[in-house]
């Protein structure tokens, strides 16, 4: 009975942590969208790290951005975004040859 309580409490805490981080990441992404033009002028082609609605780093590649930022910030608490004009940096299109009859 005690183990069930701990597991349930742990899952609830984990869910709240994930929900909070997703909301924070959404805020970071909205910051990027609102300031995209000025960020592109300064960081075009770089992978920028955004936390608390501030750019805290700029890197040549995504893996470097994650590795370096994870040294001082918990993963999941910051956004890594390729900084480029237009929507190509944050939009993916998937195509399929599947046909439905």
C-alpha cells in the first residue's frame, strides 16, 4: 500500500514537472517568434538557447548547444532553436505515399 502511494505521488509530481516545463518552453518559443527578426539579425544560422525569455547562448550546432547549456541548466528548462528567417527553422512537413480508398 505504501509503495502504491509513493509511485502515485511520484507520477503526479513528474506529470506536474513536465506540464510546467512544456508551458515554459512554449513561452520561450513565443519569445523567439515575437523577436525573430531582431534575433536573425544578430544570430542568423546559429542555434540559440533561450531561457526565461532571454538568449543565454549561441552555438554552431544543436548538439553543442545542448551539451554546453546542460552543464549549467537542467535539460528541459531551456529551448534550443535554429535562428533563421521564415518558418523553415521550426516547421516540418511530412509526406506519405499512402492512399486511402
